[in-house]
């Protein structure tokens, strides 16, 4: 017998599917309905925090509200760290954090004092000198080096290597450092 449209039935290996106002939902192992990739509704988030305030353990909250233990833990951790139960943003990219004028000024000073200094050395020096901490160093994370490089390019223009690569020989052809002519320089001309 085939199920009628809208009737739920289990598929091998998949949880039950249900129709919700937001589209196709699924039923988790605890019997709760969820929509993959969408945040848990606010009223359930509030209930999770409220139950935790009353001393109920996360595993019990999980079973009673039919929400996965991982989801309960994640919401409680975020609440503990930020005081917020709001879900994080879905998709998109984080805004690029640019250096403050004070930090840019210090980067310029470092580069003027030591022109051969690399961006990662500048980042480390900003941290060591207490100009920034891990959360305020330009771009905050591993991409801080590219952010510092961006500041340097904006202040000092092209790098010397790039300028040298743009030089042209007498014939008007570009001579790059890594070309035979660039490597041999004047030695190749006799």
C-alpha cells in the first residue's frame, strides 16, 4: 500500500520527513522535528536556558525537549560565553577587520625602522609590544598577515620585488627576476 501525499513514512537510512511552514523537516532520534541548516526556534532556546538555570542537566533537557545533546550544549556554551541565546549568522562572510589608525601608524614605524621585516614579524611584534592582543590584531586570526600586507601596500605601494619584476630591458621587453635574463643580469650580455 502506497502512502497518500503528505503522509509520513520511514525510508531506509533516513529519519522521518515532515512538512513544516519552512519546508521539509526531519525527525531526529529523539522524536523532535528539525530543519537541517536552520537555527532552533527562539522559544526552545529560551526553554533550554531556563531549564539549565533550574539545575536540570543538559542530557535531561535534551530528552525532554527532543533536541540533540550537541545542540543543547552549543546553546548553553554560547549563553555562558556571551549571555545571548541568539543563533549565529547563516552563511556569508565576516566583515574584514581593518587596522586602527594607531596600529597602522605602528606598522609604518616598524617597516621604516626595518624595511626587510615580513608581515608575520610585524604581527608578532604588534602582539609582543602590546599594541594589539589576539582579538584586536588586524583581522584577528591567521589572516592578520594578509591584512598587515594590505596596510603596507596601501602605505608604501608595490613591494620592491614587484617593482623589480616590472623593469624592462633595452628592447622594451619585460625582464623578470626569475627569467634567464633576470638571473644572469648583465652577465648574459657580451
